[in-house]
């Protein structure tokens, strides 16, 4: 029996004797069809990149660069549009950080992230974060999901702290 949604497909990848389990193009076609989107060359190519390597998070710019390296002919505008369409269809989970950069996670289930600020890199946390009580939403609204992003920066060692202080001193600042 063919899964009726992307979430069902994600729960049982490669099981049930599916002849397409080792066919990334076939899997991409199935994901696009399950999302109710029309199959296009650009969607197929980008879907193949997004889901070929397991769980991952990308920005439009990084996916565009991967497409160029794979000799795929897509514009940055097409990448943005496809990421938005895949997000609206439930294939991707959008994560917006600081209103500046958007990441797209191909793991659409509830989970939390570490954001490594010094490298602008997003990774899954190893354990679930528990929130005991959420505030009531305003009238007419319901809570869709809660995105938890824990921001990390490298600890300053005495050597890096001294270097940061010498750089900061040039600008009248001191790092503690």
C-alpha cells in the first residue's frame, strides 16, 4: 500500500519491499507526488539534493551552490520558490533565525536545534527540550509549533580571550 502522506513515507523509508528504496529519483518523485505538487525538473533536482543525504538543514544559498556544483540549471529565485513550496507542502520545516537567515530542515518532526553562532551552523540537539507551560495564544489563534533554537558560541580560553582583548583594545572594548 502506498503511503498517503510524506510523514507516512518518512516513518518507513525503504521498508515493505518498495522497489524504489534504492532509487533516489524515484523517492524524490514519490515525495513530490505525496505533497500534491506538480513534478518539474527543478523540483525533482532540488528534492533529490535535499533528501539524498539523510537529515540535513540548508539555506537557499547553500542549496543553490550544491545545485551549481551538480551542474543543475536552476536560478536562485527558483531555489527560494521551491523551498517555500516544499515548506508549505510539509516536506521541509522552515527555521528563521533573527529574521535574517532561513534554514530549511528535511526533518519535519518536532525537535530542537543548536545554532553554532561562530560558524552559522544548525545541528539537532541530542535530547528533547521539555516546556512545561506555554502562554495562552491571543484570541483567534492556536499554537502551531514551538521552535527551540539554543545558541552556542565557543568558550573563550585564556589565549583566545587575550587575543580578543587585544583586538578589542584597539577599539576601546574589553572582553570578559
